[in-house]
C-alpha cells in the first residue's frame, strides 16, 4: 500500500483552502450533510471520504490529511463540488496534497507517465517520440491508401501551417493500435476539413496534473500551446479523451499562458457536422436494435463544458444508434459518477481500490441493460472495459469514431477491435 | 484563449433549481413558454420526499390543510399561501404530483386530509402527498399492524431499534432487526449507495435472501429509503415479489435517497421537456430591464447570457444561497432586493432556544405584491417582469408550519401565471 515517508512536509489545509477557494466560497460553510460522501465512489476507502476530509481540515488534523493515501483514490472528478449546496470542492485540497507528497512516495505509475511526457517534445505518456509518431502516422496512412481504394488520396498532414483544425492523438493508438487512428482521418476527410497534427505536443494525455507536479503540468501545456500557436491553427480539437481537454484549457488558465486558438471537443465537432449535414450518419445499420449507453467523461462534461457537451454527446449517439436504442445511465450528464479511471487511478497500481470504486459504475451500466458503452475518453474506456471483465459484464466499450464510420460504411476490417461479434462484419465491402 | 459567450433568449428565466424553481419551469412549459433555468445544487436533496401543504398552524397539527389555509387567510394575510385561492393551490399541487408520477416517482393523490407520515427517529408528521413506497408505512401505523423494521450495519442516520422504541407507545407491534448490506461489509454505508446497488436484479435477490429468514410470520417490513433511485416503485414491487411481504420505506436523515430521487428526476425530466437547464452554476449577474431580465452565468470554460422576457426568482434561503447574512443584516443575493427582517440583530432570535413559535428571523424574506412581484426599496414592484416564489418569500415559517413543498409549488404556480400574463401583455 502507498505510504508517505515521515520527512514529508505537513500542509496547513485550512490555509491552503483559503488560498485556493474562489472569492465568496468557504469551507467553514460546510453543514456536514454528507451529500458529497454519499455521492462519492471513493468514500470509505482508506477510512476517508470527502466530508471527513473537510471535517478533519476544520479540526486541523493536517498530519493525517497530509499522509492519507486516499488522495490517490479520489479521482478529482469534482462531483462533490457539483452536489454540495455550498459548492465546496474537495478536489482542490486533494490536488494540494498530491503535490505535497515526495516524488518517491507517489504512485509510481503516475510519476512514470509524467516523466515519460517530459522525455521528448512529443509529450507522450508512453514515451513515444516525435519522429516515431510521424513515422507511424505516415506508414499507417500509406497502408490505408493502398488497402482501401476509397481512401487512395486521403491526406494526413503533420505540421501543416495555417490549417483550420489541429487535432491531438492519444498515444495508445500510434503505439499499440495504429489502425484505430484511421477512423478519425476518414471522418475529417469525409467532411472535407482542413486539419493537421503537430509533430510536437501531439499527445493527448497529461499525467503531470494527476501526479501533482505543477511545474511539469505547466511545461507540458506550454509545449502544446506553443506548437499550436506556431502552426496558427484556429481551433484545437481534442480527440475522444477527457483529461487532455481539461488539463490543457485549465493549464492555460492557471499558468497564464497565451493561446491564440479556441479549444473544441471532438464530440461537439461531430455534433456540429451532423447538424450541418456534413456527416450524414443514421442508425440504419443497427438492425438488431442493439442498446447503447454513454459514459459522460467528468473532465469533459462536469469539469469543462457542462451539459452543453452532454447534450452534444447524446445528440451524436442518438443519431447513430437510434433514439429508442439509447439508454442513459442514472445519474448522468453533469451529475454523472466518475468511472474510476480518472485522476491517474488506472496508472496508480491500486487495482483493488480502483475496481471497488468502479463497482458503482458497473451497477449503473448493468441497470441500463446496454450491449455497448460509448465514451469519448480513453481512461473511461479502459476502466469500463476492465470492470466489465472483472465483475462479469456482458457489454462492449467502443469509440464514437467506430460507429460513425460504420454508419458511413467506411469502417475498415482492421478497425473493429472494440466491436462485439454481432457488429464485427457489418458494413464490410463485399469481397466479390 | 478565447472565452465564448453563448446567447440564449427565453420567455422565462427561472433562477433556482429547488422544488419551487423546478415547479415553475414545468408550469411555464405547460403554458408553452420557453424556459431557461439556472441554479446550483440546493436543498432539494435534503427533503424527506413528502409533499407537505400545511401541517401545522399556530402550533396545532392540522388534519385538514385546506381549512387551515382558510384560517391562514383570515389571521395572516401576508403569508404567501394566503395570497392564493384553495382552487389554484389544489390545481398546482395536483399538477405537480401528477408530474412526479410521469417522472417515474409514484405519489399518492393529494386529498382533503393530511396523512400521518413516518420520520426517521420514530416520530410522525402531517403531510398531504407521499411516495407510493412510503404509503404502506402510514397505513400500517394507522392499523397498528405488526411490522418488522430493518436497518443496516454501518448506516448512519437510521436505527431500527430507535425507530421501534420511539414508536412503541403508539405502535407497539414493531420488531427491529439489523442486516449487513451485501457487498458493503465493514464500511460506512450511505443510503444512496444501497439504493443504486438495489437497482440491479442481483442485489435485489441478495437482499431478499437476507430478509427471508427474519420474517418469522411478519407480513409488513419497513426499510430505510433505499429502494432504488430512478424507479423505486419497480424495485419495491420486485422485492415484495421476492419476499412475499409488503414493504415500505422510511425516510432517513440527509443525505437521504428521497430527495436525491427528486433532484435526479428533475435533472432528467426538465431537459426532456425542453427546458434549458444549467444545473451547475449560479447566476453571476442579473440586470432588470423594462422589457425583461438579463442573466449571466459564468461556466468553467464559457459564459451563458440569457435574455428573458420575465424571470422567477426561486433562489431559496440560506442553505441554497438565496439569502445570506453578515452579523447585522440579511441580504438577498441575486438582485440585492430589500429583505423584510427585524430592525436589528437583537430581534432575530427568541430567548428560548427551542421556542415552538420559531424566531422572527425565520420569517425574514422578500416582500411581494399580489402578483408575486418582489417589492423594491420604495415599496413598489422592483420590475414588472420579475416574480418570486418559494421559501425566499417573507412572512412564512415553512419548517414549523410544515409547508415547504406546498409553499414552493403553490407560489411557483402563482408566480408563473403572473409572469405569463406580463409576457402576453407586452
């Protein structure tokens, strides 16, 4: 189990709270009702919950709070702040506590992921270097051009100055499953969007925020912001990922960086293109009326765009699978529970706690009786997949880009890794 | 980084996401108005789930709330409920309760008499409409029927033994028992967690298996309110089928499930009915214009600007942030409207801590005219387009009068009718 060494400094949590809280907010306002703890999937772990954290801060129990490993089980999802009538945000104190842990005591997986991001200007959490990324993208694009005549001319650009959109890419795809990059390219190609990758700062992950290393978080964001500014893109599009969106705009805000672009979520762009008729998707392919639910990524919805993003997500999914085949989890949208994959939990090596946290998500999913869980977030994706396997769920977890390409009839045979057997062959070109 | 502002126009802006605000949005949609509703988490999640109209007047427990309202009109004409006819209040109440049913939360139809509803510590209170999951408890109390009362290891805020002991003099046939909730061994448990778990068939079967050996002939079982969150009536029916007994829920102290059910149901239902709901942020700026009200909401990443033809202020009291106080004065937080209150702080409280009459400050709040328009400093309406509803209003003591939900629902109806009139008259 995680343990903090004795020599680490003790934080004065009340003073920290006063420094961190927005004007007018006060931890003194806590009435002790426990809505935060009741709605927090990490409650009870390591004998801690959000209410207890606040109570102990009020009592000056700084040493206990400075050493509790619970700060690594809290995913900083901010549901406590959402549900609290006083708006008390425990995640701010958790962030301060994480920062205060000595590097050698922090969960090694999170620290390693942050360190990997610092290795190279690619900012990849699995250490994929810029030149490797460029090579993998070019090779994968070449294969696509050769294998599918419909995409013989597809353009996949890197470092194109003045492109309207610049998109990032989660490292998992180029490193482990490069064929999963193609659906997004096809979608951008389909709508005729002027887009590019950047060879620097392209990676869509940021574990330095989760490891509590503010300096590294800032450096990470700066590398990315500089790359986007240099290419002069109008809109920075965050791929189907939650925390890479939050950490970038929050980082720009927090560290006072200059950004000459607008941030946009891939999901909102899908929604916009569907509304504009540029992505003529529908649910005709869903002949078996398979049922779908969605996981609202906390980092994208509650922590960033609010229910606007949740609305866009539902619009896209309902269009794709059919209104009657969509079942919401409860609660959902801004009130959604974190799945337990956030905050670096997946990388923290605390599987027992992480799965216990995820049990509530699993129950929510099972209650919907959905065959598929869709989520525009890689951490949600991995966690929901894992708890499904662990607790015996029968559902599949899939990206939105997969379904969009199914509906458009352009999903290639090797882009179906996350589909179940019932969809494995749907819409494949006739071999004759 | 460019910060965006979304611009929205609406016939009606509703400020507040408590019962009054949600009722106002629904009533406005019923009239065909476009609605934008803004608010942060408030006190709704603290309710017992009972929908009170008027339970206590001048210290007397009311059997008939409707004649109580008649009495209120003659003795306390400034009370917000006294500004409405029984007919309008009944219309509002019936509509609201029907809506709850449409949202998947079955409630008893409001009748002519109050019902004795069970409370967590083994006491009762008068209410007018109660969740179907709680009705058999009231019935069993009425019949003094023997019942098994169950609680759970690690659950704070509800003790079966305490409930049975305190009830013993009026309801002798109660027997307490304690279970360990499946999957929540050796840890503190919250009703919300149990309720969420009980939405899965597996957990329903596991719990029924644990209850079976305790029955020992009992035909009625009382449980803390944990029978699911989105479809409690279905969860209860399934557990009744599995156990062969009649089940009822008893509300627990906050954070309790019945209030969370209401909150989540409204968060689901309002967008479905076309309400633009901003459930995460409070109004950061409100400006009264001659043609309506402009509101600004600061989001994390972008701002929302609402231009509404009229607004209903349903921002609640201290807990929800509609009122705040320093050591000297009580203030209204959204528009800095004058608050009716004792002249000085010395007049806020009574000498007796548990004074059954309540404290003068309990009746502080904003003044309205007959059309639910808040009064400005000069005693005339602050705007022809601003209306107010719920417990932010002065001249009521909803806690002691057991009229919180009734006040919210009825005045929301009154305020929306008046607001619609002002919009249509433009």
